[in-house]
C-alpha cells in the first residue's frame, strides 16, 4: 500500500491557506468573528502560516450546542481560525483517501450527497425482497483515537502532517459518554481510551469516512454484498436471500467490534422491503415515497422559526427564500405534491 510523504509544504503553502479561508467562510462571511478576522486577513493568514511552520499552532476551544433533528446531538463549532486549518489540511489529504473509498459511501463527498444516496437506496429497495438496515450506536462519540490514527498512518507517513492531524484529533472536546466493552477489555479500558470526534468539524466528517472505509470494503469484498449503501453511520444491505443477510449481520457485528463500534440493537433490523424502509428522512415503498412524520414535524417547527425571525428582522427575505427552496428540493424526491401544496400555499411572511 502506497504511503504519502512531503505533504506538509503543500498544506502550509500561503495559496492553500488563502483558499482555505475562502472555503471556511462560505455562507458565513458576515458573522462577527469572520469579519474581524478578514479585517486584517493577510496578517492573520501569515501569522497562522508561521504558527503551522514552527509548530506553535494550538487549536482553540469549541463552542457547543445541542441540535434536535430528530434526535439530540451535541454539535461543536471550532473557532474560525481552526476551521481555516481544517480546510487547508483537507484540501491536500482528501484526494489521497478519496480514491480508496467505495462508490456506495455517500456522505461528505463531492458529487455524492443525500439525494444520490436516496436514489440508490430506493433502486435497491424496489429491486430486492429483503433489507438489513443498520445504525451504528453513538458513532461520532465512539470513534477511537488510537484506531483512527492507525488507519490514517496506513496512507500518510509525512511526520509533520501527522503532527497536525494528531493535534486536531487530540483537541477533540468531550463528547457524549459511551461505555462499551469489547473482547480483551479490562474494567477500565472504556474510560481510559480516548474517543469521540466533534460532529461540526470538516475534519471529523472526513475522518468518519476513513474510519469506516475498511468496513465498506469488508461488506463489498468479503461478504460479497453487491447492493449496499452507507450514509455516515446508517447503512443498508439488500438481497433476495434472507439467510445471506442474517449471516451478514453476525459478521458485521464482529467486524465492527474490531473498530470498537456497535450497531443499535433496536434500529438495526432485517425485514421485507415491501413494508417500507426508512432512509434519510423518507419512507420508501414499492410504488411511492413518504416523508417521515418526525422530519415533517421538524420542518414545520423550522418554518415557524423562519417566520418569527423574519418578522423580527433577524433574517432577510433572500435567506428565507434560500432555506425554503432547499426544503422544497428535498421534498421533491418523494411523492409530496399535496404535502407541498398544503404547507406552502398558506405560508405568508411579513414584518412586524
């Protein structure tokens, strides 16, 4: 397996850091912290480049909040300066790993995404009798730092780049506690091994794909499952052979244990596709797709907040329009004409 060296000069190149600053502020450039950074942009970027060059760079503290969509998740926002570093790093190392990813992994990849994943899932669901659908329990809080760094070292041997990667990983803030035992553990193992990545980071999303990349290949190449889809920690295997999928579940659990991961005991089920399989907010049937009730309730609450924020002058009409268009585009992937008509024809925004 080829390992890559001499990557750090590309990462800390000023042109790459400048590009990273533009990427990091996309859609957010009018926020106070970004405006302050950009006021002395060249000076800030030169200082950041120097910190990276002499390895005095130290990631800052995270700002955290809980997001309920539909389940509660701890979201961590890194300081803007650190987000620039994340983009600078990913600009160089993502292409190295990207060519090793399978075509059936859709999250956080350019040219993939939720809609392509849903399309592939729907195709498999409508052309297979059974589905084994699984959800990894507390995925981001469970990612083991030692294992993750070992997986990264399989492709990268540049010591300076590894220093930066490890600085980002080790600076991960405290995540939701996970106490799981695996073969070979003693009583203290689950509390002494560092684990967990902040969900809001670009690097975390990328590292999450690296962490399950070998698992993807295991499913496709060892278990010989041709119909497979994964989006972050949700994955599904399809077949007309129920026994094949039942046997696959046991092997999947054994493999994931090597990564110190477990599938959710309730959300992971083997069933006939004709009863409807739920994926990325839709329930997929043989002849139609419906929006999950929980997603619909969340959308109605979001629209209500948009109306309130617009009425109070917190949002401009352009921002409201963009948000609504995004939601409509998502709904259009299902059989939702009547639903869209019901929701949006009676929707009125006005200032107080």
